C-alpha cells in the first residue's frame, strides 16, 4: 500500500476555490521533489477536461499527458480541507489527493487509494481527523476494514456442502486482509456449528488479522457465517444470531439486508427468497469489452463510463477479467477506477433490470468510441453481448461455446474424478499446484459454460460448482505454460489428495 509520511499530508488546508486548492497541491508536489515547475498547468487543464471528483468528498487532481514529462518521481501530495471546497456539479471536496505519475503507475496508485476510500466511514474520518498518523493509517489501508460488508457476502451459491461455503467465506476474508492461510486451513478442516434455522457458524483461533464477518448462502437454504476475530469487538453483532427470527430472515435477505441485520437495524424481508434473490435471471445481460484507451481507465474515461450508465435503472456490476477482481458497482467512479484496467484489459459488465439490454448496448458504443478519448487500438478479441438465461439442468459441453484465447496461449481439459467433486480440500490442493507456476492460468467449467476465472483463487475455483465428471478447461499463458498444464493434469489424475 501507500508509503505515506508527514511530508505527503497537510491537514487544515485553506482555499477559496478549486483552482486555488489545486495550486496548493501542485506546490506540494514540487516541494517534495515529485514534479518540476509547470506541472500545475497540467493539473488545471485536466480539471477543465473532466472533473477529478471521485465521491465521498475525495478528489484526485493530476496532470495531463502533455505534462507527464515534468514528473521526476511518482508520488502524492494530500491536503485536507475541513470546510470543504466546491468542486463543481454540486460536489464538495474535503480531501484533495494530488497525483504525479511517470507512466501507468498511477493506475496502481489509484487502485490502492480507491480501495480505501470506497469506505464512507473512512472518508468521513479523513475529512475531520486532526491526527496526521491516523490520516496516514486510513489511506494506507489500516483501521478501515468493516466488520460486515456486502463485498464479504456470497449469496445463492449452487452447492449443498457446508465446507464449500466455508471455503468461499475464508477466501473472501483472506482476499480482504482479515485472515491468513492458517485461518483457511483450520476452518475447512472443521465442521461448522449448527445454530438452528439452517444457520451455521465457524471460526478459528488461528490466522486472524482483523475483526470481520463473511456470510455464504446456498440455493439449498443453508447459511454459513464465518468469523475472524482479534478481540471481543464482534460480540454484539454475533449475539443477534441467537435470535431465531434473525436466523430465519437470513434465508431470504438481500446483501444489504444482511448487513443491516448484523448492525441491529430493522428490515422488512419477503418470506419468499426468490423475491430477494441475487441469482441470475432471464433479464440479465452480460457485456464483455476491451479497453481501447492508451492509458487505461483513468479518471476521465471512468467518469464517462459512469455517466453513460447512470441514466439506466438496471443494476450493473463490472469486473476486470485480467486481474480477477470481484464484481463492483459500475455506476461508481471510485469502484471503476479501482479496477486498475490498463489498455487491452477485458472488462465484464453484468446488467440486471428492464433496461439491461439497452444499457449494455449503449456502453458497447461508448467503449468503441474511446470513452471520451481518441483511440486507435483495435482489440484482437471482439466485444460480446449475451443474455444469461437461467438453466434448469447442466449445459452439455459445446466446442463452439468455449471462450476464445489469444494466440500463443496453451490450453488443456481434464475430467474431475473425485467422488464429491472439488470441495474445499481437493480445491486447495489444486490451487497450491497452480500457484507453483509463474504463468497466468485460468479455468472454466465447460459443463456449465462458465466464464474463465483465475485458477490461483481458491474462492473462485470452489464457486465453479465442480462435481464428479465435470470437465475443466485450463488456459495458461507464460513461459512455463506447458509445464503448468502437465503438472495440473498429473495432480488431477492423482486425485488431488484424495484416493
């Protein structure tokens, strides 16, 4: 994460308008040795092109491509404006994060920042704190992990295995920094405790890094609560599971309602789980597009993308397929920037609602025209738009439906013979095998015609819902691709740790 010190941060800044605030930030970058004089002009010019306001009181002023040559060393200058600065379009900025980047380093920097700043509570603390160390800790990712959040919930998973739900939860907690590998190894090896009303709970005394709760719910009606705890801070939230009514509500609650239940808020939940289901429906439309922009999805194209989608009522999520990111709200500039999408990246959008088709088709045109920028890059893989219709039975493998791969990649398909499919233990063995290799390795459940996902992610592998007889297709890109596929095939043939 960011390596911040007092020289990068200035609290209690004062400016009468946005231009004056940007000049103060630019002066700080000069003083810190990040840029040469003249970079200020590029920051002001960028602001004229598109507002750099991200949301939650945060703006990220930065220079144009023309002034990139003035950057001597990548870095940031941050100024807090407790009274707020009018940033245009009715937005008020309390924290301005000036960015200087010599190349595409700014995408990594933005991804680090937006991951932290998507937390409204953290953003509010940044606007008010008078403690430089606390300010730096928040921006560096410390003290910002929420006890319960929608991103740590996995609903309507197609499995009847509690250990699979446990593996999914543990993967989420590890991915977000709540636990380490010790936690995962311990929880997948133990039987969860039944609380009643088809609700189960599991925890571990090992590998806890922060207080956090993950929830996984299957289509079979099982709800598993996984707990990471470093102190007694979660006791109040967990005590609510002792209430039978709360446990019953978990079976039909949406992600937002589950968060509310743990926070002790009153919610009204339909008795029919289908009403609140987040599972795919016949109104779901999926668009997969390639980023054409020379400098990736930085602030300006991100803003154009979000403005393109906001007029539509459909719920729309986006994930960066190249990085294996979790689905994020595509109508949030902060979330889109956090994808870290560079030129050539493949982004997958899922829209659900009455105007889903229109939203994805409009977005496709926006990508083709450069999201507000002039582009000449022609993707090797064509953009696609498809409607995801719910299946009542597994789809038979069809060669023509297998996603295409780029030239130079290698692929191989293997049939899983494990009696109980890829539950947590064989999945962990497979992931450990895949992680031995430097190549990028993705896997697809051919029988379900699933999208390719990272084979190095335990959570994503388990979520494929692999049963005995399932055909998995592995796609490897890198110097040791063939060695990797041979190793994966041998591990699967040997039973992935099972006889």
